[in-house]
């Protein structure tokens, strides 16, 4: 009897495990587990960690709604970005994307009806040496544009199978900001973007599906990676002593999403240097 009861329990647990692995909750759990480990490794190996620079951005749990993924992830790509800009630079990207729709098993980043469609927030940390004061704003905006193009086209869209990604960025307005994230003297840029949206017919098993899930058939409208207009904002500052550009950014479907994300999440970030 005892052995038979154990066997029944074992079969029940196995069935529950199989249901979980085949259900919509598994991609979300996998995203948390895989990206938590992968991002943690990149965070520890970043030049920010090497130099004791603390750059922390709240995740989706900072707000009560299901707006953004719980984890803000880190990715380093010194070599790739250096090749892209033709100069030795160091790049660490902090990023987050739309929360998972638990019924669909995929991020709202794929959902054309969601205000988080194609959206991200995070920061670029770029080390490239001294940047002269003369023409500094234009240089920093150009470098941020390059980082955004490289990130969105080559690291994001190509990773989900978009073979010829398109992206256009227009800077609408730049203004000075007295303080941001507890640090004085920033500049803010409002931007508009025209870029491929991420929705597409799932094709194969791209590694990026581990973090976003697979695009659901219910969200597909018959066109792979259709162009979409998005809004964006950037807060940027060059730190002379550290020879470091930090650019906090948010991208979303409309200005309301950006302002809410800025107010509730991005502006609550922490940026501190060793010895502060």
C-alpha cells in the first residue's frame, strides 16, 4: 500500500511538471531563471563593477501594475560596439521590457495592442576617454544614437530573426535638467523613432525567446516586423573625472507611458561612484 501510494504521488507530480512545462507559465519562469543568471554574470563582469560604479535601476516590481518585467538586465558588448563605431569603447547596457502576459506565455513587448509594444527602458554606460567641451552635446547625442541603433537593430531585432532591421531616430528637443537620479546637471532629449515592431510569426527557436517568450499567434497580424512609430526620452550626462557617458532612456508607444515610467521607475535609479 505504502509503495503504491508513493507511486501514485510520483505519477501525479510528473503530470503536474509536464503540465507546467507545456503551459504558459513556464516561459515566464524560464525568463526569470535564465536571464537572472545570465544578467548577473554580465553585471559582475562589467567595467562598472570593476571600477566600483553603482548603477541600479528599479524593475517592474517597483509599481503595482503588470507593466514591466521584474528584472532589469545587464549586457556588455565592448568588442561589438567598438567595431560598430570604429573606436575602442566600453559598453554596458541595462534594459527592461514589457511584463509577461501569463495567459499567453510571452512579453507584452510583442503585443501591438499594448502600450509597451516594442518598448524598453534602462541605461547605456559608455566609456570612450576624454570628450572635449566644445561640441560635447552633439558628440554625446551622436554616441547615444549609435548605441541605440546598435542595440535595437543588431542586439534585439536580429536576435529574434529580423534579417534587415530598419530604424530611424529623430531628436525633437534637448533641454537642461537641474538634477536626475540624485545627481545634478543633466540634459534631456525627447525623441521619436521609426523601427521594426517585434511581432512576427515564430520561426525556429531563437535564443532571445528565452527572455521574451515566443510571439503568440493571437497577436500576429500577418506581417513580420512591421514598422511602428514610437516615442522616446533620454537623460544624459558626461562625467569628466570618470570619462563616462551615462544615458538613461525609455521607449514606448506614447508619451503617457514614458512619463509614468520616468516618474515611477527610471528617476528612482541610483548612480554613485566609488568614494561618494
